[in-house]
């Protein structure tokens, strides 16, 4: 079924065109069927009348007057009479229903052994045999055409009907397809984490119900997201105050305390988790995109890590400027680098390359990697693969936030194990 169109509009148009073609063909066949008997009767009646009149005229005329009579029939009516040669070859009638039916009716009216031919001996017309004094003659009737010719004028009318029918079908199909297209666009917005626009609840009853249900679903999702964000924001904000007091209390402890460094590290880890919670629920959809140099942004972020003693190897290729939400992209790059340093425990490589349809950014670490069947879980919120990546602490939101920002830019985030060891995150951004 590869030849079938993929869109609903094109399939509807193809179906309507096929139905119209089948309808036109069926109408032609029905017309031909019901027209066959009247046409055959009229043609046979005309032929029989001409033959009978010719035969009667020749029988009534004196032998000396027959030749002038035949000349007069030929000049006035176009009817010619020839003797039948019993050895001559008679061509069969055209193999169509009308010709055969006309021949049957002529033989029924005259006699069963009547010879009938069409365009015999190269002369156009219907040839019918008759007898005079036990001699057989041909009566050639030129004005009867019993063979069926294709009604080419029907093609013009059929084309005109098809054109107007397809135009009307296109209008109807687009009116049906438009609500479905709006629904698909709204569903894509929901899939990207955006708030979908409210769909119009008009049109047919079925579409009204679908749009009403979808609008109710998006409103419920929006309320749920708002309540979740409010809950997480409240919890995170409330936790920061006791954490600050704990940090202050730990800093006032004597330097000789062996637990001081561990407690400070635990407090910093907890503060980092809370910060990730806030980043996840804060959202970045409202920021305006602007043309920016991705290499420059990566270089500025890398310098901060280098000042902290973390090794970042930058392999920047020549790439064009693209539309970026600067703060959101800054957060994405920071999350990728934090994740690489947190789990990789070594040097991190950042590379950029220009592609035909976009820009490719890769962040590679030298960590242990993860099982292939667990890779899809990495981009889900609150998913952590501690066993595979060294049992490090974290909230499991870093890559989920990065994936959310990548989709907001129309890009894609992929995670894969490196052949030499470690993990590689690939970000493809469209031009």
C-alpha cells in the first residue's frame, strides 16, 4: 500500500475521484444497455422497410423499367442493388451487441437465411439480401450505421462533472480536515510541554465532542502542572531556610571536626537538588529567542569550569548563528556539563559541528557508561541509574531539563555509550 497517499485530505480526494469514475462508467453502461433495444429496433425497421419497398418496386416494375428504377433509387435515396455472387466471401458483422441485435431483428422480419453484411466489398452501408424470381440481390442502404462508436462527447461532460465534483469535494474535505489539523497541532504542543490553545468547539457533533474532551484534558493537565509546580516550589523554598541555618551552624564548628567537610558536602548536594527542582518547575517557555553564537556561549561556560579546576576540552567547529533562548541554553549546557563531571570523573569533551540541516553539539565524558536498555530512562524526570554510573547522588532532573529545553528549540537530545568508554550526549538543533 505504498502508493496510497498519507494525508487524510489526499485520501478523501482519491476516494471521491474513484467513486465518481466508477459512477460515470456505470451510468454509461446502464445508458448503453437501455438504449440498445430501441436503437436496434429503429435500425432494423428502417432496413426492413427499405428492402421491402425496393423488392416490391422491382417486382411491380416491368423488366424494361427495372434499370431506370434502380438508377432513380440510387440518385434519390442512395439505395443501390447488386446481384449476390454465391461464391463471394461475406465479412462477418462487427462483434458488438448492437450489430448482432440489428441482424437478428432483420432476419426475424425477412427470412432466417437473409445475408447481412456491413461495408461489404469496400462500399459503406448496410448490405441486406432479398430475392426476386429466385435470384438473390443485395440492397445497400448507406444511411444506416449499426456499429457503435464511442461517444467522445461524453468525455468532455464527464471531465466537467469530475472537475466541479472534485472542487466541491475539496471544499468539504478541507472543512473536515481543518479541525483534525488543529487537533494534531494542539497535541504536538502538549507533547512538547507547552500550553495548547483552546480548540474551537463547533462543526459536526463528533468533532465538537472530540474538541471539548481535548480542551477539558488540557485544562486538567494545566491545573495539575500548576499545582505540582506550586507544591514543589513551596517545599523547595521551605527547605532552603533550614538548610541555610544548618550551613551556618556547620561553618561555626571548629575546623578540626572530622565531620565538618562531610556535612558541608551533604548540604551542598541538598542545595543543588533543590536548585534543580526550582529550575524544573520554573519553566523557560517565556524567554524570547534571538540569534546567537553557540560556540561563544560554550566558551564562556567552559571558562567557569576551568577556573574550578575541571578540564573541558573544547572542539569548536565553524557553525552559523542560530536562534537561541540564551538563559535556557545556558541552563542546558550547564546541566550537561554538570552531569558529565558528576558521573564521568575525568575530562569532558565538548564539540560542535555544522550539518546540512542544523548544528550538532556533543558532550562526552570518560565515565563507566550505562546498559543500552536503560538509556531511554535517562531523559525521564527523577530517573537515576546509580548502579551503572557509580552510585552518585542527584535528583535525576538534569537531563530531563536539558531534553525539555532541546524540544523547546525544536531540537533533539540523544544519549549513547561511547565505543571507547563513557557516555556521549548529542544535541541536534535546527537552523
